[in-house]
């Protein structure tokens, strides 16, 4: 069975191979690329905070939220 990347992953791989510079709107987010590497991502309007994500993923406890 061949592995086939998703269209989004395929596009990012193509941009990396071309060492593209620029900006791209993708999935409600704004990505900045330098030499094909994503160097910045602006979150989508409905994205939670990084702390919320880390708590949901189990990397931080609720007690750590206020630190």
C-alpha cells in the first residue's frame, strides 16, 4: 500500500522542495514561509490559546494554567 499525503501536506511539501518564500492562507490560518519552511502561523479565529491546547493534550495541568 502506498502512502499518499493529504492535499495540504502535499502542498507544503511542494513549497518546501521549491524553497518558496511568501505567505499562504490555509485552513483559516495564515502561514509565512521562508525557503519553504513555515516560520510563522497566525491562528484561526476559533483557535483556543496555546495554554488551552497544552491542557487538553495533557502536557499541562489545570493548576499550571495560571503560571
